[in-house]
C-alpha cells in the first residue's frame, strides 16, 4: 500500500499529454518552487529541495536560459528556430546542426527502430494533412494520404556526423513526442550539476523525478473532466509520461478521429487504446515510449515492452464491458487506483 503523504501541488495538463501530475511528499524545509511559461502557454514547473532563496534564484536564471535555448532548437513553430531551418532545406541540401540537435536526432533514430516505426518525427506531412481535412470537413482520399506518406520515413533522413539533410522535398520534422521529455532531462542534469540533491520537473504535464527520495504523481481519469484522478503512483528517479486519445481529436462528418497519426499507415490511430502512462527511464525515453505504445496498441505494444527492461506501464484499452487497465506486474505495488479503476486492472 502506498504510504500516506501530504499533497503539496497540482499540475494541470496542457497539450497532447494527458497526465495530470501532482507531487505528494513529506513536508521538508527549504522547499523551493517556481513556474514559468517558456513554450507558449505550456507551464514549466520546478520543485527542488535544500536550496537557499539566493541559490534557487540563480538556479532558475540558469534554467530559464537553458530552456529558452532548447526551445529555439526544437520548436518547429518558431520562425527562427534551428528545426525550422532544417525543415526549410531544399531536397538534398545539408545543414550543420548543434550538439543538442544531434542528440535528439540520434534518440529519434533509436526510438524509431525500437518502436517499429510507430514513433517517427517525420510524420508532420500526415499531421498537417489531417488538420486540413478537419478544417475542410472532408476525409483525405487515398492519393492524398499516399502523397503525404511519400514524405514520411525517418530512415530517409541523411545524418552524417554534425550535418543533416532531408532528401525528399516537403519532408518536415516534429519532435513533439520527445522534446519536452528531453528538455526535462537536460534541466534535471543542470540542477544536479549545480548541487541540487532532489526535485521534480514538470514540462507541460510531462513529469520527471530526480535525485533521492520518492515522489507521488496523480494520473488523470481519461473518462472524466480534467482534474479528476483515477489514482496515483510513486516514482523515484525517472520519468512519468502519459499520452491519450481522449482530450485532443479531430472531427470530420460528425465522427471523431484521434490526433495521433500512425506514420506507417497515414491514418489516425484506431486500435482501442485510450491512454498510456509510462514510468521509468529518462524523460525523453518515457515521452517517446508512451506515444509509441498509443500507436502500436496492446498487441504490438506488449511485444515491444518485452525488449525494454526498466520501464513500467499502465495502458487503458477499450473493452466490451468498458475500459480495461493493463498494468505491468512490477508497477502494481506502487500504484493506487480508485475502486472504479482497480476493479478493471489486469496484470501482464
């Protein structure tokens, strides 16, 4: 049974990630907390322990500068970002990229392989196709999907040391499935180098615990209004990320379609998955894995999980008699669900 502790803060979910996180910890001295908004309306929250007000002020100044720098690397919606420059390359033209960009490209390649192509940052043409279809109120035809798919495929990208090129005109990268987790990792490492012994990062609903001790995070009930929890889970050092189909969607001819697109088929995901929460690993890895599992579904998802020690998951799937909650056996002792959800749990 999870130990009783005091709820200190609640973090609202913003964006595609459907995690409503909150920290439950014993009351401790020298607790410092700050929230800022470096990525549009997405809050970036930091909670640390053992810092004086002066130290924490200096920590936050260094942190803000680093987050701003990383956003200018990875945000495709900023006109002068490094990613925008990459996406603007002519077919075959190459660009020398930063070490930060080299890192996220290397991680993307690895997770594209591990996920069997379910995670693919080149999915942008398909995302834009379906967004436009929703605006126009009509489904894209097969030729339109085929055309968009011809510009998708991470294996097509040419990466040579510190240079990258997009060989197909119209290819475009989007790191939305990994960037916030990677930024959280970077910030945690920065804080630990500065002497912070423990804390929590929340990047727009993407949680990361670092240092010593245990933290408790709440998980949003996917069937109820935002702020209603289905339970909570204890996390030591590592990420806790959630992806879901229940808050963001597109509607065409009165039918809802997932905002998550399977890059392998070009179609919105329709595999019965409602939400996935990943616990463990780095923030970037957990961020990548939750989206991958949403695309893969239970069958392929469970196969992929067998090759990934160190990660625990909670996956909610539609069932004939209502949602089924699939939980890895190792996660179960750290998980406390409301009775409504606990009765639906199946271990694997």
